[in-house]
């Protein structure tokens, strides 16, 4: 069956669940929508949710995708009863093949579960108290990976939050009903011992609803953002002098252009060039002659600059807001942003941003890109807006900053004042205003629970990765944007093992020149002083296209004109990038990596382009690093076969397991018809990894695994056992990988890998590795 990765089940699924909550009317409908979503993402025939009844002992089937509808609400079992009850009792995941053969299996004729041959149950709980269980079942026998179990556990935590939140809302509603009854009784008896106003104020704790832009739970004081001078504040000044009004307007445009350049620079420094790219768009609009001429024409008809600005910008905004496409509709926010700054400059007012004295929740009708650029992120714990959509620029920037955010919160500004304390639950799409003490206490506990694991892993962030018996392992980060640098640093990465340079190309309107690339690479390199940064040359084609460089239409682009093949046929672009990489090498330890190498001729052709790049830089008198190590990606079978010859040409290997597994097994992991064949623990894959590692070690060159394979503990056990000591992965996986290695004896891993290499099937290999992990867990108490 499909092996969905944690990233696919992670943040995206959490955001989708938040959207489902907004569309649902009650807890029952929410759970029904969630099981449908999770079943689809897990590629499973069944997903069910059992919740604990009020007696605290009975688990009741509350929602299911796949089981009989008649069973929902009727099927019950006690904690400890059946496999589902066992998951609730043990508070651990229960993953079983052929569950009907298990001694704890409980059969319910209403469900028809005898058709399913795999079972995965993840408990839902509030601290140590059980809430229920989410269950996955499949018709085909399936061994759930540790990564899948971890991903579903993340989903289970959010479902727990939703259930707790529903209980809180029920509690609040009951209290409001009691308060209303009490107020009526007081009014009827005309003995108002407590004022009705104060009682109503006490009950002001029902949650407002919004759409999640970025998940998370935070609490703090409300920071109200005043939108300042806007187009609505502008009116017609009556009879105007045309030349004077045009001069005023042109002056406002010039000031706004200067501001926009400043905002772009500020955002690029704080986040990344891709996040700042929106201000490129703003600058293009401000420099558009058609836009300016329409304003001039309006003034020439006798209107003032302010009225003309209000009218023309308003027409643009209305046109965008009428569009059906969400992306184009969000461009209305860009016009509002530009119009607001033009209006402020036209009126001679500074577009001031508030200076907050303490961290809090930013509350606004709408947050425009320039707001996000000007605000001090250190004082923004969360964001809530009354307008806006999930794909707005402000929402994207909030996500880049890792700030929990809700958009589309109706009635927000009417309900919130600067004196309010707010709980922003962007996991379940709720915002509480001055909640009562018991709600604050529940959320305090939830925040503690969600952060406990992160705190446990923090102790590993800054210590070297090594096995229990002292084998040193290097863990580097895969990155694609400048904003990933700080994420990698926070997670304790020892440099960058794979910098995907094509991502910055995708955010632009044309190929960046050498200076732009150099400055970008320099910022990444300087972010890791004393540590190496491996920069991969452009890898476009396949699933990565550039809007300004369209490859030819191909039946199979993954095996077509892509990657180094494109670079070698566009040597001017390739040479420019290599020059920028060589120049960045002056600022730290840089390695250069060539993707998708399949022949010796390709390596030698790339070396000739490198030689030409050096000649070009020498001719211009530009300083550059003259001895940058050169490596190649091992990701196609041909490279594996000629690995000995390739090892004599380069300084290191980087094994790109994502593509290598696909090409070795002829299985596109994104194709539902064949992705079940995509298996990192296929015997052929382990033997290829072992053989390539042996070749590199014999040749005295480094070897690194930089695909997703290493993020799964079961796979990592095998990789370490094969003798691989350097990995590059998504930065958030690094602390947990260090924690896993801390409890893994190197000799145990080597022994497990030796046996795995002698096994004939993937199932045998996986079962053996899982058994090894379970033994380590029993010995050390943890595999994480």
C-alpha cells in the first residue's frame, strides 16, 4: 500500500482539518469529515473515531469512513476490550497485521471488520486521561511504518484538541444558559443582587471561528492594528489646479516607490527573497504607465488627486474582488496596500506602525504585506484578521515566520478591545476573548502537552549526533530558501547537505543574474560559519518548472530533459550559476553538487564549464574559491553501476534516495496505481546503498544520504548499520533523529543491517528491523 510521508499528512492535513471544522456545524459532522479526509490521505479503506462516553469507561464509535453507517453510535466497548480498547488502555499505538487472529480481537457483526487485514489504532488523550481512539484499517495486509504512525499521532493530537474544545464550548454554553436563566429570574423578581451587565460580561467567552492560515495555539493580550489612512478617507477637494494636482500625485508615487524598495529590502533581510518578492509586484504596479495615465486623465477632467486616486484604485480593487480565482482575488489586497500608502503620502502623513510593549495577538480587519514587513515579529505571537484568505500574502508571510494565524474571523473587531486577553487556537480554528479561568487552564495544559515533546528534544539540539556507543553521525539540513537557514539553526543542523537552488528561481519573473545568485548563496553560507554548505546546481524539469523557461512537452518528464541535461544544453545559464557558487565559496566552506549524473561524460562536461567559469572570473579580477569540492547525486541506476569510475572523478557522493528508489523500482511514489511498489526497504535498494557506500569508502571520498528515507527510524536503523555516517534531511527531523541515535548502539545497527541484507523480501526486512527497534525500546525505554 501507499506509504504517505509525514509531511503530506502533517501541516497540510492539519490546515485542511481546520477548514473542515469551519464548514461543520457540530462535533459529529466535524468527526465525520475528518475520518473521510484521513482515510483518503492514508490510502486506507477505513478510518474510524471512537470517543469515551461520560462514564469514562465506554468507547463508542462516533464516526467512520468504511464501516457500516448503522454501526456509528451503536458499537461500544470498554477500555481494554478489543484492539481499540487496548490502544486506549495502553496509551500507545497498536499496529497489527491480520487483526482477527489476535487474542484481543473483538468482532462486531454490525461493522463487517472481518474484511480488513491490517489495524492501526492511535489513542486520543488529554494529558494522561483517555478521550478515545482513531483507527485505520486496510483490506490489504500492510505494515505501517514508524513515520506513518508518527504522522497519524500528530493528527490524533489535533483531534484530541478538537474534542476538548467541543467539551469546553458545551461547558460555556451551559454556563451561558445558566447565566441567562439567573438574569431572567433576577429581572422577574426585581432583585438584581448582581448587575445583568456584569453577568453578561462574565459570559463573553464563546469562541469566534476563523480559517487557519498557520496552525498553533498561543495566548496573550490583544494588539489592535489600526488600518490608518485609507482610500475611504479621501474625498474630492472641489475645483483643482490640474498641474498642481498632477505634481502632488507624482510626488506621492515617487515617495511610495522609495518606501516599496525599503519594504522589499527589509522583508528580504528578515525572511527571504521569495517572501519579499511581493514588493517587486507592487513596484511594477507603481511603475505601470497605464495606471499612472488613468490617474492623470481623471485629474485632467477636473478632479483632485485624492478623488482620482480613490476612484481609480477602487475600480482596480473591485475588479480583482469579482474574480473567481482565489489567487487573483487576493491581488485586491495588493491594490489596497498600494492605495493606502499612496493616500498617506498624498496627505503628507507617515504610515506609522504601532510599537508594542509586550508580545501579544495581532488583531486587524486585514493585514497587508507592508504591515507584515514593518511589524516587529518578536512582539507578534499570533495573528487574527476579519478579512483575508489562506492564500493571501500576509498569511503566507505569517507561515514563513511560523506565527499561528486565523483569517476570516467574522465580528472580530466588534468583539475585541485592546484590554482583552485572547486565546488563539489555530489548530481548531477558534478564538476566545477573555475566556473564563477553566478554559484558560485547559488551554494552558494543552500548550504544555504539545510543547513537552519539543522541550524533550531541545536537549539534543546543540549536542553532536552519535550512537549509544559513540559512533559520530553528521546531520545536515536540506534547505530551499533563505528563511530555511534559521529553521535549520534552531534544529541543530551541522550545515547544509543539500541546498536546492531552483526554488529561488521559481519565485522570479526571469533568471537571476550572477550578482543576485551570489548574494543569495552568500547569505546561506554565512549562516553556517565553520560548517559546510552543499549547493546543488539547478535541477529543473520533472515536477519543477519555471514560469519563464518552459521545457518541451514530454510523455515522461522525469526521464526526459531535466536537471544536469538542461544545464549542459544551456551553458550560459549554467556557467553563471557556477560563477556565483565559486564567488560564495569565499565566505565559508562550500561544496558543489551535480544532480542526476548518469555518465562519466556528463561529469567531465560539467568540469569544463567550471573551468570556463574560473576563466571568466579571473578575467574580471573577481575573487573566488579555487578548490571547491565537487560531488554528484547518486540517483539513477546507471550511476550506481559505474560508481567506481565516478568516484575517481569527484570528491563526494550524495545519495538522493527519493529518485533512486523510484528509478530502481520503476515506481512513481505519486502515482496511486504503482506507489505501493515504492519501498525504501526493498532488498535491491539496501544492496545498492551498501555497494555504493563501500565504493565511496574504498575510494576515500565522503558519502551522504539526502533523501527522505533517513527521516524514518526503521530506515535509519538500516542506513546506520550499512556504515553511512552523514545524512541531510528536513531540519525539524534533526532533533528527534539525534534522540533516536542516542539510544541506538552502533553494533546493534550493524548486526541488524547484516541480517537484513540476507533477507529475501521487504516484509521480512521490515519485520526484522521493527523487532530490533522493539528490543532497543525495551532496553532503553524509548526509540525516539
